[in-house]
């Protein structure tokens, strides 16, 4: 089948990152002809510099849209409705295409109830279905490629200074600019074990610089006089390279949706920061995922992880007190991460679930 995926770059790289992963997987694993409509191709060029080499057509989203034909399946990523002239063409097509709204990821219970529901268009003879990614068999699952590597071949190559020091804790820091970094760094200054923290560009780098209020040396910032705790800026990584970095680190701070999912496939301990929303909607998402993720986790590890995540997504005032407990449970959290990955792998991945959903409605 021919697929059209529409994506608006709202903020950061999350929307286009998810859309590109889906488009690439549909083409590579399901022999689909895929066209990805983007209103801004610049973020994709950073996430995948060689995107033109993949069997996915990347087309400019303009109004009115210029297109040759309507696809068999039309996906609007995260509620970005296709342009009016494309909708009119969808209504004239016989039979009309399968039209889906790929929703944001959530572990909340109501997702299962709304997954797959139909919504007739108020003006046109079209029906849109809501498709929810999720963590249970009653949802659409998560993006997961068949060719995904569990771990990088050379762990030391992914670390900023090329040294895989077994005594050092390697951390990746991908966060929004509202993260309580000052409190996190205060906790690390008191840590006994050396820490190397890799900081990508954008909001993480800007927030780190603001929290420290000091210039960096040749290759990073020292948090203590001995240089035991170092923050090392790293270049922007492609999606594949970033996935490998997550698997190489001992602890990953992730945010939003795409890096959040990839951290779970990496099966390493991680700390999640949901995208901040009004009315504490992100707090509900955090609580719902914690309930699912910590089920079956050893009690001490569950207590340490839950407390740290909640404070990380709050004022952060307790992070210096909470960090030692989290650090002591990293081995237990790594074992739980492997079990969680196996649990998630038992359900259909998102691309396969989409293909089955559309095939059932031919």
C-alpha cells in the first residue's frame, strides 16, 4: 500500500523523529511506498543527514499541497490535519483512504478505551480513526525495528573521550531547559564515584551553562576541583548513533517521547522528563507510566526511582538527598530494564500494528 504521513514540526525534534522512524520502518519492513510530508525539513536533516538515501520520499508541506494522488493510508502525526485540498481529494477517492491520527504516547488507562475509535468528519464523507501507541496489547504498541541493535559494538567509541573507565559512571543528559540541573549537580559534587556526563547541544547545553554560571574548559566543565565529576559537551547525534549512546551509558536522562521509548529498548536505567503541559497533564502521564514500569520492581529500587523521578519533574530540592539511593540501585534497575524490554517485545510493534489495523479495514 501507499502511505502518506503528515508531520508538523511543533517543538524540538520529537514529532519529526517519531514520524521518520515510522516512515523508515514501514518502507524497510513492510514494503510500503511511503511519503513523509514535512513543513520543516531542517530537523530531519540533523536527525538523519542521509535521509535522501532511504526509500522514503520526503515532500514539502505547502498550502495548497501539491500531490499526484491520494495514498491508500493517510496518517496525521499528533493531530496535524492534512491540508484542505488534500482532504477534498480524499473525499473524492473511491474507496476513501484509511485515515488515522497517530496520537501521543501515554500509559494512562483511558488509552485502551479510545484506541481505534472512529471519528466521522463533520463536512466530508470521511472517517478518521484514533491510533494510540502504548504499553499493552490493547494499544498500538511502540516503535521497534527488527534490525535494532541491543548494544553498540564498541562502547568506548561512543564516550566523549574514548575511555571506557570501569570505575566511572557514564551518564547521558537529554532534558528540557526547566530541569533542576543545579540540584542534580549539587548531588553529584557529593558523590563518591567519578561521573562523566555527556551533554548534547540545544536545551541541555544551554540549561547546563545556565546552571553552572561559569565558562567551560577545553573539553567540558569540572564540578569539583579534582575533576572527578565532568560534564562533556557532545555534538548532535543521528538517531542511530543516539540509540547506541543510550545502550552504552550506565544511566540516561531522557525527555518527551522518542528518546523515552529508545531508552526503554536500550534497557539501561533512565530518568524521564515528560514534555511540560498545562494542568499538570505531564504529571498524570508520569504517574501512569511509573505504575506500569515499577510493577514487579524490587521495593528499594522502586522507592528510589519513584522519588527521584518525581523530584526531577518538580522543584528538584530533594535531589541531593535522593541521588545516593538511586545510584545504589542502578544494577537492580538495569536487571529490571532487561525484563521490561522482554515484556514490551512480546506485543506487536507500532508499525506492524498499523499495518494490521489498516489491512483489516480494506
